[in-house]
């Protein structure tokens, strides 16, 4: 483990080896298991479990009561809301060992997952996408998409700042920061990208 330039509450456990980046804070009753990589300036809330070999980018916020299972990858600037749920096996049975069947779930840069949302394993949550509280994600979520419900469906698009985009003619505009987006091939992109 690196020199301790991060904070770990005395009630939490960090298994070795793992990497915890500078400025990261790990709060009460959390458990970071071996082989994890946690980037810089992350905030790991109370009662969080990060399973072996999970990769967490920089500036990731994981709220209370989240279990991040093996196979989950969070890129930089991801937000995981309180009690959101990940899975890593499609068809679990307690009497069948399926560790060689873990699926990869990728949460791309800047995405937010709301409280109590469930992400079925093997899916990709796109850049800056927003999964509404209590939603159940059963398929990939495109970049900048706003999805809600069970199963989660696209109801709009969001800006990098998190505000819903307004559609004006053939473009989308953030009513908060005025950033413009365009739709190409059924995907939303910042203007000029």
C-alpha cells in the first residue's frame, strides 16, 4: 500500500495489497478488499464495501451503503448515490460457484447513479449519463442520457453540469450553463465534438 496520504476512519478495514490515491477519504465501517485501485480525491461513504480488484477513478463519490462488486469499473468523476446496487453474475445460485462468470460493468466518466438504483451486470453507463433514483438498468445507457423507471428508459438528456437539456430545433441546450449539444447517430455530443 502507498504511504498514507489519504484518510481512513478507524472503524474501516483496508486489505492489502491495494492502491488508495492521495486525498481520498474512507468513512465509518467500510471495507476495501485486496487488489482494489482507488484514485485520488475520492469520497467513500459509510458502510461501503469495495470487492477485490475493483477499479475506481479519481474524484469518485460513493455514498453510504453501496457495495461495489468485482467486475465494476468507475471512471473519473462518477457519483454513486446512497444504497445503489450492483450485481456481477446474471444467474446467481448459492450452491453454484460462478466467480469465473463475473460480468464487467463500466460506469463512464462523469456519470451519476441515483439512490437505490439497481445496475444489472454487464452494462455500460455512458459519459455524464444520469440514472434516476430507484431505476433498474437492464441495458446500456448512452452518453448524456437521463434514464428512469423499471426497466430504465431514456426520458431526456443531461448536460455535463447535471441539468436536463432543452431541445431547440436540431440542437440541445443546457438552460443552466448554455452549453450546446448535437445529436448524431442517435447519440448526444457536445457541439464541436
